[in-house]
C-alpha cells in the first residue's frame, strides 16, 4: 500500500490494461477496476491495490487464489472502514488536523487509465460509505478460459500423478516472484540466479524502482527522492535494514538462504523481499534503551529512567516526528547531544565565567562591569562564587536571563527572559517559541488527546518533564522541516545547514558534525 495520495493523472494501482500480467492474473483488468471502486474512500485516496498476488495472506495458505482474494478484500475493507470512522469521529469532535486529513480524502482525484479519465465516469465513494467488502469468485473464475493453471473450487481433485505433472508445468510457466515485483522480467531472472545483483551505484532502471517501491511498501523510508531508480545510500541503507530485520517464513518461497547484511539485492534478497510484500510484512523501527545509552554513555544510573522516557515518547510518534530513517534520527541526536551536553541537562545554565558571559551575549559584551559582577573567576574563587566573594545564587541566574533575553524572542513582560529560558532537549528559548510550541501541540492534539489541555506558555516548566522535553525538540525538528535537510546526506554541509537553523551563532558546528559521525559510523540508529 502506498503512503501518499495518487497525484493527478496517476494510473490505477495495478498493471495497465495491455500488460501481459492479466493473462495470468485471476481477475481481469476491468474486474480489478471494479474492485478498486468497491474499496473505501481512504483506500482509494491512498492508491490501495485491491488485488492479492498469492494464495498466502497473513501467513495463511488458502485453498485457492480466490479464497485468498476474498479474505484479503474483506479484511482490508473492514480495516479501512474502521479507520475512516475513527477519523470522522475525531473531525466531529473538532480536531482540525483530522478535518484536513478528511478533506484531502474527499478532494481526491479520480485515477486514470494511461492518463485518460475513467470512460464510465464512476463517482468516487464518499467518506463513511461502507465498501461492499465482497469478491465475486464465480465471475472471476470465468474471466479466463479454464486451464490447469487456475485452481477453482469446482475443479475435480487431481490424481497424485496429475498433481505432480501440474506442479512441474507450473514451475516452468509461472513467474518465480509473486508480488508486484513479478512484473519485471529482470527481477524474475534475478530470482532464478540469471541476472546481476543490484547494488549501490546502479541508476535509472525500472528494476531498481520496483525494488525501492517494495521497500517503501514494507515500511522503509527512502527519503525525499523515494522510488527514483537511483540505487544510492538511502536505498542501500533500507536494504541493509531489511536484511537485518526480516525473518523469513519460507511460506511464499521455500528454499533460499537469507542472512548477509551487505545492502546488495541478490537472488536471496529479492526472494525474501518478494515474500515480505506478499505476506504484508511491515518494518517498524523501535528506539531502544541501548541506543540512547550509546548517545549518552556517561549518564548516571539515576538518570537511566530519563533515557527510557525518551525511548517511550519517540516510539509513540516515530513517523509523526519524522524520525523514520537512519539519517534523520542521527542528525536529530547529533544536535540534541550538543544542546543537552553529555549529562543530559534539560535546563539552560546561567553559571558563566566572565569570558563565557561576554562571548555568549552581546548585552554583556557591551557592559563588562555587569558581566564581572554576575560571573565567577574560576582561577580565584571557583565556579560557585562571584568575584566579590558572595556565592552565585538563583537570583543572579535570573538576572542574567532577563538581561540576555529581555525584549527579544517574544519576551515583552518583565521577567520573561527567565520565565522562558532554554528548556527541553532542544533548549527551547523565548516566549515566541513557547507560544509556537503550544499552538503546534494543540493543533496536533489528536496525537496526544490526554495532553490536549496543556499550555506550555502558562506552564513552561512542563518542558523539564522528559516526555515534553522530547516533544518540544520534535516540534522544532518538524516545524522547521529539518528532516528534509537531513535527507540530503551525511556530510558536513548537511550538518552545517541543520545547525544554522538550530543555533546559527554557535561555535559548535564542527562538534555537532563530530557527534553525527560518531553515531552514524557506529550505525546506532540503523
């Protein structure tokens, strides 16, 4: 199933009318079109393919392809009816996000046949209308002339010798691959060991596009270029993830060896990928405590619960937070590592030496006497004592924040500099940013209905709680579309472009890139 709505002029989500595919398919092209229109509005919007490609569905082998088709159609239609109903109910409750989603479905374009509108002018199904959820097996069985190739309920039981002969003929006549990949002869040849393996550096081929689309259908994110036919680093990474996480069932393909994690699509990998698509296997990335421990190796045992809190919040919203591929996750944490430091500090510190204070804030650079009065001299008194011998206090820190941040970043009232100081994993700073976070949080309250009532403007200290500390960082990442920058690669210019948005005046550009390299070279978030 595609995750994006079909663009204008897109064909139906199956082979074109003149394709040789229909000579072997258990339904005709016109029946497939009818099945498409029987689906829910959401399935039509997503470009959902109504055809099943194997007698195996959800790891159950049915007596015939028609039985599998009926089970598939009823199951998928029922699933999307439920999803539609849930979205309509949330829209009725006033959630703007779901109104927008539903409006997009309502405004979808009718698919076309080779770029030409449906000649029958069939209307698209309104949201909320129940799909038929049926599959006319009798009609489908009569779609082609009877042959030994198609098994039907009315066929007499074959003798053992007939079954052996039929199986032999099937193996000679049928394509090896069973999913949408079977439409490519080179990929079928690859599955038979008669075609060169696909690997990084291969470009502009339909075979690569089909492999990329299969990876996307399995839940892998290939970045902004998607299925473009270019076997680059994103595709290689997705293949490696597939090779790492897919556990063969050997139900669709009995005999193949699968285990090498090399990013190369060879005979075994194409068979495994085909099996995964047929059986609707889905990859779902899961953050783990071990991953966060790799980010914060020096964290104390008493803060391990904070790391687990980060894991829990991210796993609840991986796709929504746009952390759905290794490049994005690694760039995200390269920045977070620098913002929070190795000890995972979620609140901005205002304990400065004189040089630190004047070099960080222009207002203190212009007023060195005030900087001296509010800073420590480490060589003489230590980090907890001011130059006059008095201990540094929270009142001093508050004064620094109000001078540094007053009358800027949306801070208008007295004390706003301190009230809206840096907090959270991103060290979100300034009333403007807190207000933007609050609006974003309310707009997307469908993601966290239990927290819809919260106001980060009224209660800025909420960002010191790990769940909201993570959420505030994700807000900045998503709102500024930093994930799009992350998709550009793993080199310094990409890291620099992200840092310029996070903290343009920082002196840590190189360190943030080193953070990225440290995590990426170890494949922490693969």
